[in-house]
C-alpha cells in the first residue's frame, strides 16, 4: 500500500507540480512529512475509561500506539487538574503515514453518509491541513459491536508546503477529496444593475 501511494507521488505528483508551478528543483515540490491524530476525552463523565477506549481505538485505526496527553494548567470550572490525563495523540511517519492516508481517503471517507468532500478551510498557511473526524466508526478496523462510545478526533497533515494553495494542490493530487470550489461570482454581484427613479435595482 505504501508503494502505491509513494509511487503516485514520485511519478505523478512531483512532475505535475514541477511543470505547473515552474519549480527549478525537485526538492521545491511540497511533500508529506507526518500525520498527527489528536483526541481529547476530557469532557467525558468517566475520563479514565474513555481514555483507555480512545487509546485502543486509535491503535486500531493508526497501527501505532498513541501517547497520552496531559493538561497544562488547572481550571476549577471544568474540574481540570494540572497534568491530568485528558487525551491521546499519535504521530505517523513513513510507511504507516502512507498506509493511513490511503485507507483514510479511499476507505474511511467514502463511508460518511452524504459525503461530498472535505472542507477547504482547514489550512494554516504554513503547510498543515487539519480535518475533524466526528465518528471513528467510519474506519473499517472498528467493530461496531464493540464500540462503547463515539470518538471524535482531529487529523493534521503536516507538509513542507509554503502556502495553502501549494499544500492543497499536493494533497489533492494525492487523493484528498476536497469540496470542489465554485469560481462563479455571486448572483448579486454578477447581475446587471438598472436605475429606477434614481435608485439602483438588480435586473431580473
């Protein structure tokens, strides 16, 4: 699986982006560095049990055991103590990274009901794209009969892209199903204007 996606990047993505963006060096083409899955269970009633379930489910999804994350400060209103375990995260690189991306785009996302694509607003402008997953049961590794609670988490794709358009193009060519952008102007802006008694009105 890793060879398929990596070969796609080397043979198709790199030449296409070098031609389209007039790169002088192959190292200018953005590449995927790592994928980070981050989950928080701090709002659950039984935090310890929810955290253990989250660790087990993320292990199945990613193929790698996550590390537990702790709070950085105490907040009495949220019953949060300093260094309390409230979530977990896992960082994927190399072979596991490509395997996860392939399963995520070709197997998990198509299982979302009424799926029309992933949003275009998750870019930070510095080469990273973050996407929220509301229900972890879209992954085929999760057995529905054994699910005790719904688990949501963030998936961050960290690339070497310099801006959002460069990052988006690279991920799009690697199979990320972004929502198709509409370049048509708004109806209000596109409609010609007529003057009626000294007032401008939109033409029907």
